[in-house]
C-alpha cells in the first residue's frame, strides 16, 4: 500500500470509529495489516476495537504482537497488562505492568494496575509500594488512596487506613465516607 493510500485508510478508520461503525473499521484495519503485518497503529487500534466488542482473546493476541514489535513502549505494555488483568490472567498482567513501570516510572496508571493485580493475588505487602508510587504520582486521585486504605484494612492495620481516610476527607469526602462505611472505621476511630 502506498503512503497516500495508507494515510487515507487510517483516516477512514478514524471516521468509521467516530460514527460507531466498528465492523467497518476492523475491515480497514485488517487491510492495513495485510499490507503491513507490522503496522503498529493498525495493531493497537484493532486490539482496542476488538476489546470494545468483547473479543478479548483476539485483542490480547494483537497486544502481544504489539509489544513484540515495540518492546520499549510503556503504553503498549500497560494495555497488555490492563486486558490481561481484566481477563483474570493476573501473573501476565503483573509482568506487563512491571515492564511498563520499568520503561516509564512516571506512568501512574501502570503502578495502579500493578497494585490491582497484586491485590487480586492477595499479595498485599507487594501492593503497598505500587500504591504509594501511584499516589505520589497522582496525589489528588482517590483511586490509589482508596485501594491503599483497603490493603491496610486487609493487613489488619486500621490505624493506617484511618490516616488515609482523614487525608481523603480533605479533597474527596465522598470516598472517605464510603471507606468509613465499608471498613467500619468511622470518625471516632479516625
């Protein structure tokens, strides 16, 4: 496929996706991959569309191919980890998230994903440093704080969880209240 046609097909894919015509976009992406099986744009976009359509196994294969082609791209490793975690492949997710954090230590989403995969494996001690890094990178996001409090509760450390609840009250009072309800750590304990 010549460069002009390639550019045109990519714009067609974008237009089809904007219009919600995923099947048409997939057909165009497949055409791009026939012309160039190493087209990283087509691989990444195809995996995203397949995942949205619920075809997660096929999406996972595309992401695995993508990280083979671009082993130094943190975003590709993050996406592989995200989908692996969603599919319950926790060890694979952990490995992908670790690789993403090695490539880009500032990728807060990868730290959070790593923590979630460790939590699901009940490896709470290992999840804490990942959550701390996530909250360091995203101090105003409640998600990492919430999970960190939950891990402290699971580790029988209510005082640590109560500190986080107090911290969250300053900028996310609804999340703090939710944690209080879920953990039983009300204001009297906090």
